[in-house]
C-alpha cells in the first residue's frame, strides 16, 4: 500500500542546502522580490551568510547575496582574491531600514553602548530581518572572536571559497566553548572537522582539564592540514586528535578502542545521521 505523503513542497538538509522535492507545491516566496520560489540558500557574503530564500533572477542580479551591501562586500572579496591579496575585513554592525527597497538599503553603525533588543527588533518585520537582528544583538553582546580564529576564517574563505559557507560562525563557536566548559567532558567526539574552527572552540572549553581530549574526523586531507596548522597556533595539539576517516569509520574506531564520549558534536554527512 502507498500512503499519502504528509509533507509538501521541498525538503531541505543543511549542507549546501540540498533539497528533495516531495510534492510540486511551492510554499514560499523569494525574500528579495516576493516571487513564488522554494530555493533555499545562504548569502554569498561570508560575513553575513544569512539563510534565506531567493529566486534565480535575484540570485543572478545580486550575485547570490541578500542585499546590495552584501553584494558590494562579496565582490570586493572576490576582486581581492583574484589579485592574490589577503584582506582583513572589519565586520561592521549594521541595521537595515526595511522600508526601503533592496537597492536602497542603507547601512548604519550601531553604538553598542546604546543598542537594546527593542532597537533591533523594531527593524524585524519579516523573518529574514528578525534573524539578522538577533544575530546582530548576539554579536554586540558576545565576546569578540579571537585573532587566530579570525585568521582561520579568512584563510578558509580564501582556500575553500565555496565550502567556506559551512564554517561555524563566531556565535556558534562561542556556544560550543561554553557547552564544553560547563559540562567538563573527558572526551568529546566531533564528526566533521572541516578546517577546525568548531574543533578549536570545543577544545578551548577543556584546555584546563588534564585528561580531556577532542576526537575529530574528516575525509578531506587538505582541510585537515589547515585545521592542524591553526590547532598548533592555538597550542592545542595535546587536546585534539584528528583522524582522516569517514564518520562511521571513526565511530567504529572509537568502539574498537573502547573510547567513551561525554559530548558529541555531529556536523558530517547529513544523509548518514540515522546510521551515526
């Protein structure tokens, strides 16, 4: 017997925003122009990376970015990369006036001493602006990203331009450090090292614990090499053990060596999550 699907439209997973069409229903609209559309993507501006829905025409018009501001920043980065220059960008706190069209969006600096939730949320009349306002508020009231992690983010953007969108954000990294700090795990398992940003953040929370360690794995030797470079710069070599293995192979390795974990961070092939 064939049961009627309880799902409609497009079903998405996170990495690369891969989607599978369940039905032909289109349940969403382009957040740039309002056209009926179900293409889920991330802003190509590495410092924004907001998740949003955008049609093909707007994707082409704005180079896959969510606004004119991000398009300008993105094009500056690409131009700099083509000239083989590594630029250190200062991330400006920005507030977007939603009453203007996308072409006319303007950016203003926010005084972190005066900003509060109400100031940010008054600009959030749709889901995309709400997410941006929350992220901005979190960034203003969180510790600044360390210089080494900033350098790792920059080098990841340069070496792995397309894949760099899966790199953990500064806020996500600080959350991981907070969680590993308060839980004080003996062993942490991370499935999916990439270039080591989240790995370092997890290890930062246990660096004061003598016997604690992060076990991580990835299938790409190039990203692993970059991760190891920055792990050494952070002086965390004795806290992180990276394996060039697939996630299921890593799980088998841990089982065979009787390694038990008190904390697990899964960020690998989403299609295999049930098997993990």
